[in-house]
């Protein structure tokens, strides 16, 4: 994939999403440098080291936990929460699930790479070579993680950022799967829907006419993508008539979730009504990237050069008629450009990317 090509990522239906806090950020660097996530909820049981792949007997663990905590003044709700988090860590998390850990200034996305294990050896980080000052992470229950992109908290979507402020050490983020992918990808698919992401970088107030201009242009992207995928190249010469027919027969499916803060987000979803999703998604993303990225984007095998030039001419015309060029510039609209390779598979290249 070259730098100008937008990847369309297919989201696995079975993947789950988790947050594991690093002791209020204290062990954020330890997690990242060790390639681990960890819990300390069972430390007081002084479990012996157990290698990855060991079988954990939940009944025995729960019984030991209850017996050992009788002597402590721990609220019943706290005990229940801790046991629930341990159970999720041991049995609900699966390899290839995604996990987020939260630092003071940034969050890191990772892919779970192994089964749980117990390791009582502390992991140490030296903070100052001259003085030898260091800190140790002594959380015994662990899982291996392949860490991917590091993203500044100020660049996270508002709803996702609020969700990360929950107090639990470990919790599911399944309900925010869409926000996670919109944060990381310009285009992705799940089921029969194509999702498209835009970032608004401007700090200025956003005007109503700017919003309506972008929304109308996005409707036109859907029509162009679907018609070209169906082989209707006549749309290159007769766009208005075809677009009006979509309006007349209520065939537009694009929906939008927008956070018009400054900065903000525009998230779009287009539903496949007929035909192959991969086929029309590629056309749609090609057009989308022409408008909001650049015209040299990839997908060279989708359309020939002559058709590409005619398509570009039409895109330019639609941008002009929607007065969208000035809007794209004034809102400082960008596509997410984040290296997600390490999140996607065990053979992916390393990633140290940060969304600035």
C-alpha cells in the first residue's frame, strides 16, 4: 500500500474491545515496554508462577479469594467488581481482541496476543540512568499484547474519551466499537455497511451552510460509488438526473454521526442494498479520497486511466457546484492516517505512530 492509498479494513464480527487501566497511568510505560497488560487483584493470594496456556480453575480461585478477603474490610461491591474483572481477564478476553490502556496524555491501542499467565517477577523501568531511579510493576496476572498506535487524548472523539474515564481497572468497550474504528481508519466495513471517517481540525466556529454543503456532497459520493460499481458510466455525463432518481425513490442510505466541535468528527455509514459490498465500497472510497484526500490515491485496478480522468472531472464539478472546496479548506477536513498494521495481525510491521 502506498502512502496515498486508503485501506478499507474489514472489521471481524467476533472481536471484542477492552480497557485495562495501568494503575491510574502509573504503569502505562511498563505495559508498553513489556508488551503486557496486567492485573494485581489476585496478588494477595500469592499464586505460584503459571505459564501461558495454563488452565485456571475459576471455582478454586473464587473460593480462595472469598476466604482471604474475610479478614479485610472490603466492601461487597468492590469484591464483586474485582472478581468480575479477574474472570473477564482470564476467560472473556481472547487473542486478537483489542485493548486500550490509558496514560496521562495519551492512550495506546493493542492486540491481545496470548492466554493469561501468572508471573510474580516485577518488571522494572529505569527513568533516570544517572541516578538509577526506577519503578517496578508487580501485577502478577498478565497477558501478552502487541501494541499499536499511540494517540493523544486531545485527539480522541469526545464520546470515546468520556467512556475511557470510567473508574474500573478493566471493562468492556464493545459498545464503542464504531468510535474505535472511526478514530483509526478512514474507511472500514462491517456486515453490509461501509463506514467513512473525517476529522475536522479547525478551531473556528462552524457555520450551518458549511455543514449542509458537506452532507450534500457525501450523498453524492454514495450515488457515484454505487452507480459506477454497477457499470453505469453514463452517470459521468448525466449526474443530476441519476441523483434525482435516488431522491425520488428514497434510495439514499447514507447516515451521519457528527460531532461538530472544533475540532470534531464526521462519521458516515452507507448500506449495501444490492451487489457486492467490496466492489462498490472500493469505488466509493476512491471518490471519497479524491474529495477529501487526493486524486492520486490507489485502487489502480478499479477504473482505467481514461475513466479515472472523467471521474475526476466530475468530482471537481460536484465540488464546485456544492461550493465544497472552500468548506473543506475552512474546516480543515482530513482523513485519519494512522499506522494500524500491528493491530491487524501477528506478521504486521512495528508501529510507533501517534495521531498529532
